C-alpha cells in the first residue's frame, strides 16, 4: 500500500492501469499508437445506440471492433471539429513536437478536425499518461484563449495500443498518415497540413 501511495504518476509502471474509464499500458520505452478526441466529437444519438446494443448483444464487442467503430465516427467530423483551423492547428502541432527527443520519440502524427493521432515511444522516466496529459492541458488552455471561452475541450480519456512488432509499427504509421485520405479530406497524405507526412515534406523543401 505504501509503495502504491509513493508511486509517481510521471514514472512508467510497466503494466496496465486505469482511472476508471479505459485501460492504458505503461511500459517505459515501448512504442504506442494512440489518439485523443474533442469532448463533443461523439454525438449523443450514437452513444445511445451503442449503449442499447451493449445491453441487447449477448457477446462482448471485441476491443478492435469498438475502436474501428469509434474511428469511423470520428472521421465523419462530428462536433465543432476546429482542430485544423488556421489559428488552432499550429498549437496542436507545436505541442506534439515540443518534447520530441526529450520526453518521447514522435514517429508519426496527424491532427484531424476533431481528434489527434500519434505514434510515440516514451523515453525513460516519462509515462505515456503524463505525456498525453501535458499535450491536452497546454492545448486546452490555448484553444480556449483563442476561442475566447472556458470549459472542457478534450474528452477525458485517450485510446492507446502497445506496438507488438515492426509490422505493427509500420501499419500504425501508415494508418495515421493515411487517415486524412481515408476520411476523404485530401488525395495524398502530404497534402494534409497538420501531419508528420506534411511536416517531413516541408522539412525537405
């Protein structure tokens, strides 16, 4: 009990943990694919329909299917979907890049209109949950300042997957950079301004 109380939230724990919502994997320097979304990105009618299905469906819905459903809904761009506005997109990009090679290695990322994808490896002493909290805390303050309002910006939780092997790593990178193409927002990954594909292209110019 004493060890649990003295455990720092900034130290990776090498195990699954949860704050009561979704489980997260803290495993030190292990690549993780993750995404987090705006608070209003999931319409109420869809949440109600899914809740009804969970009550009537006899077998559990596999985590992979749940994630694919959620990503399909997010790609539809529900809610205010302001993350790629000219005044806000640079804030998200700056936050993601700020501690690259310091607290984590940022392998791929993409800012969609109402959610953000990233493929990162936390570096020693920096927990995944603390990294994501830092992104969300900083950007929420900046976004509310620009929009001249207060209140919740991000949904409380984020979604993460531990990368199993090199193929999974490359598949995750490909998915993240192709997400705007999949959502019919552009024809080529590098055309999407707020993404690692575009950033790499700009860096070469």
